[in-house]
């Protein structure tokens, strides 16, 4: 399906001020079922009607990712991702994320709470096969007894990014027992990309672990941190005012405003347009031009390909896009959901001020891959 003239013009405008730049998407998931010895794992409950909600969610993700044959799922997923990225008119680097098991505090894998697993070795192989396109992000659970050895191996292989989803994986970023892990990360100039806010996609029974303030500990130990999603879901206890609950988004902004972390704390804007997220927060972030230089683009792919996750009609009703733009974006999404996510975020405008996201958010930052 070819894009119409209006959709092509919207794409052109999205890239007009980015000529000569390399683009970055710092939040791209790798899915797999273990086909062709990738080492990927998916919890069996994702494929049984005894857990209908999990099964339906898994089917929706696989279908949206272009997977038609479960026996070749891992390969099909990567092929589709590469094809979508190749349609961008400028060089695009995708940070592809490993995903570790859920571990208990005593270092044992909790299989019931581990929804899926994408090994570090797999994303490293993919990055080696596709240099310039994929940037590997390890996912090393600090409660794994072999965590430090794994971190050293990844650092030796050139990995500079570590991804955590505490709500689903079970690590507490404020746990002092993790300090040796943070010390090793700081020594290797590695960046922590950590989910903040409530988790809405992967099963979680530990939403308190998504409190952005818990990231003070790695920051205080010299680790560079990217707060995924700018804490844009749910509420947590305000650790500065015990007993008071505050939106995670407000806590994330407070963290960004803290002068102690000005050189080490960033945030990605992955899925800020999601239906389950408050459009008031998106308007606030558009207006906060003073923090745009510390924001990084992330798509959270494959979620933009799942139709129910982003509803441009709701963004139109909030005054963030026009009706004409909504129609063009719908066409772009049918052709390329990764491009849709990019163009949507470049098209958003604050309904009162007209502010959009700064172009610098979408380009490769100077510090990426260099630690601090």
C-alpha cells in the first residue's frame, strides 16, 4: 500500500529539520519463542486458554509484529523490524533490548513471574549481524548470582546500555545490596535504561518498584540513567514526603529538575501517546522545552503496531493533532507502524502554545554509547 500525497507530506515535514542526522530509537523490544536456537523463552501460559488474557495479549503482539509462523517467529520478527527501519529516509539506529528473567532476592529464577526472556547473547548476535542498525542493550538482573560476571562479559563485548523493568523483573533499584552492580556499571560507563511508572504490558505485581525516586541510588553512585516513559503511569509514595502518594510523572519531573542529576539523568518518551496514559502529562512535557535536551526518543516497538495501544482520535480530541493529520497518520500506521510512531511524535503540538518536541530528541545524543 502506497502512501497518499497528504501522508507523504506529513512524513516529509517530520524529517525536514533532521537532514544529515543519525536518528535513534532507544527502546525497541526483541520478541522470540526460541526458534532456531535463539535462546528466547516465552512462558507457556501465554499460549493456553487457561490464561485467556495472557493468550490474547500474546496473539495480538505476535500478529502485529508480522509473525505468521510460530516455528520461525524469531526470524520473522527481526526481518519485519529491519524492513520497517529501512523505510526511514535517514539513518536509524535501534537499541534492541534483551529481557532477563524475574529473580527472587535470594538469586533464584521465579518461573511463574517470568513472562518472557530474551538473552543478552541473542541481541549481541543481532547487533553483530547488523552493525549500524542495531545497538545491543543487555538485561542483567542484579539478583542473579552471576550478575557481575555477566556485566563484565557484556562490557567486554562493547555493550553500553542495560535495560530493567523492575515492576515485572523484581529488582528494587534502591536496594543497597545492588551497589556492587552499580559500581561496576559506573566503572564501565554503562547507562541504565529503567522503566518508570506502572507497567501496563508485562504482568506485574510490584508496581511500587516503578517509583522514579528509586533511581536516586544508581545516580548517586555515578551511573547514567534513562527513565523510560518519564514515569507516565500510576502513582507512588513520595519518598520525600512519606505517606503521601504522587503521580509517577510528577516524581520523574522532580528528578529531572534536581540539579544534582543534571548531567546524568535523562528520560525516554516511549509510548507517551498510549491510550492508557494521561494526555495532560503529554501536554506538560511538550511545554517543558527546558528539559527537551534531556529527552530521548523511544518507540517501545512492537506496541505502536498494536491498534488498541495508540488512538490518534483521542489525541485529536485533546487538541494535539488535527483531524487531517489523524487521517494521514492512520494511513502511515497501516504501511509502517514504526514510522507512524516517529511521525506522530514529530507532529504533536501543544494546543495552546504550539510547542512540539525538539528535533534533538530524535537524533543520536553525543553521550549515547559513551557512558558519562
